[in-house]
C-alpha cells in the first residue's frame, strides 16, 4: 500500500494516538506511515471490548452476590487470566484461584492484599470492595 493510501478511519486507536504501518513511498521504498486505523480493525476492536465489558460486568455481579471476591472483578477489569495474575503477584495459580473465594479473601493478611493492590494499582481499601454500580466506562479507565 502506498503512503497516500494508508487508512485513516478513526476508531479506538485515534483516541490514544496513531498506529504505525509500513507503506511504500513515492520512490518505491518502504517507510513508516501513521494511521488512525481502518474499518475492519475498528470493528474487531469494538467487538473485543464488548466481550471484556461483559466479562467484567459478570465478575462485578458475582462479587456483589458474594460468590467471588473483589480479586475476580479487578482481574477481569485489568484483562488478566489466572496465570498472568498469578505470575504478577508471585503466587501459584491454585492460591490465586483460592483467594477468589470470599471466605478465603476475607481472611487474607495485609501483606498478601498489598501484593494484589500493587498489581491492580489501587489501594488495599479499594481492593476490599468494588464500585457500587457497574458501567462500561469503568473498564476502559486506567488507574
């Protein structure tokens, strides 16, 4: 694709900057060109965000119902699977899975809560609870 043909279909990427693509300049050499995105990519990104919002909303509801600990909500909000979160907090997966149970979470010492709070970039007080109401904007916000 030529540099003049690089798509500029503004989407999610445009909110944060531009994406770099390779394109051919007027002299036939490959060069870097900035793009705001293109329609197909924007559609896929929007669909992915819908899934992320749904998963986070489910985790929020389960925490509110007392079926999961707040760790599950912040894990979903930060788009982490169990293995990734376990690596970040430096624990075995089975321990992190166990900490997602409210009765176990409520007995965790502050030193363990601090590890989770650091990973999620929140305070221990914030970690102990979740927002009262869930909105999709909460998922896209970065601390």
